[in-house]
C-alpha cells in the first residue's frame, strides 16, 4: 500500500536541539574541545557598566568562527544561514524560536575590538589545542592567498600628488604681488571615462581606493585585477592546525612577509614551550634575506628550487629537486 505523508503544523511541540545534533557534528565537537569562557575577561574592557546589554562576546566569536569555516563573507548571510541550521543554533546557545542578533550588530562589534584582541583570542585557542596534545610545532608550512577587499576597481581615484603641487604653486603666486588678481587654480576632477578609459593604466603608485585605502591592486595568473589583501597562514604539518594568520598589503612579496610570520608563529608556539625547527614554503619565499633570517632564527628551511617549481606546473616529480636551505648557504 502506498504511503502518503500528511503534514499539519503543531501548535505546541516538545523539542530539544541537543537531541537533533549528532555527536560527530563538527560544531558539537568544537564545543567539547574548546572552552570559550576566556572571551569574557578578554573583552571586558570594551564595555561599560550601564546601558543596554550587548550581544554576548562568545556568541559573536562563535558566529565569526562559523563564517570562517563555512566561507561566508557577509554578516547578513551569517545570520541568515545560522537561523536555518539546528547545529549552529545549538553551537551558539540559542533556542529554535529565539531571534538571533541583527546582522549590523556583528559589524559594530567587530569594529569595537582591536587587532590585539583577535590575536590574544587566537593564542588562547591555540593554547587549548596544544594542551590537548594536538600539535608538536616542530615543522611549520607557510603559504599565502589573495583576499578580495570590500571595494570595487571602479571606485579607484587618482592620487592627487600633482594636483596638490598645482594648488601650492597657485598659492605662492597669489602672495607674490597684492596688486595682481588673486586667482587660484583648483585641480580639475576627471570624469569616470577619463580615469578608466582606454589606455589609462591603474596601479598602486597612481591610484587608491577611497573606501578602503589599505587595499592594493593585485592579481594572480589567469585572474582579473582586483583590490585585495595578502593573507599569510602558518600551519603545523603534523596536525594541520593553524598556528598564525596575518594580513599584509597585497603589493608585498611573500618573501617580505615571511620574517614577520615566523616571528609571530615562533612567539605563539613559544608561549607553550614548543620549538619550531623547520619551515616549508614555495619558491616565492626564497630570497637572500630569507636565508639570513633563517640563520638568525636558527631554523631550517625547505624550499623548492626554480626548476622544481616549473616541474610542479608540468605535473612532474620534484623530490630530487627539493632544496634544503640551511642558514650558511649564500644563494638559492
């Protein structure tokens, strides 16, 4: 006999999220592994004693972690997605009929905390991973990626260095003779067609984004130019746990960022008496400065040679072309 499901929504029901979220769910496992209570004293200085209560700092950082793990770059989408996920509601401690924070609250809270707060919180989470024996720290792999900025290439403006010079020159002429007509040449604002027409070259020397001045024009082979940041990540090769993450200007080379990455990674691991001994990276991190830095920090670097990089692109074996760079070496 063919079955047919008839649905009529109940007015009252008995329901518990904990019964619906399986033990193997990643967010339930995170709750079992990480104690988020350290967030309260870490953020206490950013709140007053009077007024309306803010969104719970633990809820905020859990939602940020969810957005990172699910690759959701929008506060609005984070709230929308969380409202339809039972495992997320259980993760942040909300009942199924409880309204979530407004998405603009996430934006305001993120602006409230400084970079030092996020770094200290990252170190606290890393500390808990180390205490549970999840990583040794001996070998770290460093790599980079371009992170698209929240700004459009069409918003670029030409830097006004020459315009400022014209205005300054006009002011000098204005003060030369009081009898002369006092006129001032103001910079002529270019139209969009003049700024972005055919033959107009845009680069980080001549143009900037007024909505996000720290972003830089960058690209990768086969990709369009876009305003970006350069994200650098250090990962423990034994456990695949991130030991440090940092953003740089996108016009920097990987080799220019490596020193800061290794110093911060070494500091993060050293807090728990872990010693970093080896560093893995691709050819973009190779330079004379890299070798000098490895010597100062007493680290061993494992970088592919240029020949090996070309073979990687062709899909050929590269083990015999891997160069182990010790500090005393002079060239790459």
